[in-house]
C-alpha cells in the first residue's frame, strides 16, 4: 500500500492506493483512522495518488463534481452495497439513511446502513457526508459534523 497526504479546507487528508485503485481516503481526526499503518509506504509521486490529489483539489475549488480515479473499498458485501449506493447521490443533493436502506433492499436495516456509512473508508469520493437523518439533521460523520457541514456547504447541498 502506498499513501500520501494532502492539505484541504477541512483538514489533512490521507489517501492510500493498492497500486490499481484508491482504497482509502481519511480526514484527520477520523475516529477509525488514528495513525498511518506501518506497512504503508509514503509515495508522493504515485500516479494514482497524484490523480486523486488533483481531483480533490479541483473538488475543493468547485471545479469538479465527480471523481474519475478508480476506487475499491474493502468491506463486507453489505457495506459495499451501501457504499455503492452512496456513489449515486449527486453533488448538491442529500439523501437519508432510510432512503439508502431502501436502495439496498433492506428498508428495516437503517441502523446497519448507518454503521456501514460510518465505516466508509473512502470519505468525500464516496460521499457519506451527503446522508442526513430523516428529520433533516446532519446525523453523524466520522470526522465530525462541522466537517460534514463544511462539505455540504461547499457542494451547495444545504
């Protein structure tokens, strides 16, 4: 695994690749990502990491609405279904945990969907920040609701 870091308007981002896909993108203070694994190697010139950094920079200045870099998240089949559903929520829009549960054909599994969303290993590019509680409140976010609010404001979603 190779990784690099990027400064962004919402804090330092750590991006990782398996050499063929972006596999992780974490925001500083992510409760599931406390430090870079020792088996990862920093590589500031890896083509996929350079592409991901460029796309993120374009996203943060409002020039990019979708990401083209190839993604592959590791997780259970259920988690992968939920994360794939997140990718269908376009920039500028939000959805709810219950709507994502319906999309993955598990309408009663709202809490399980919320847990899967919270474990999304590729934040921003797989837009877990676009999911709100049914009552319209922000709900949770792995790197804090202030950052979630910042991303939604950047995207003109709320």
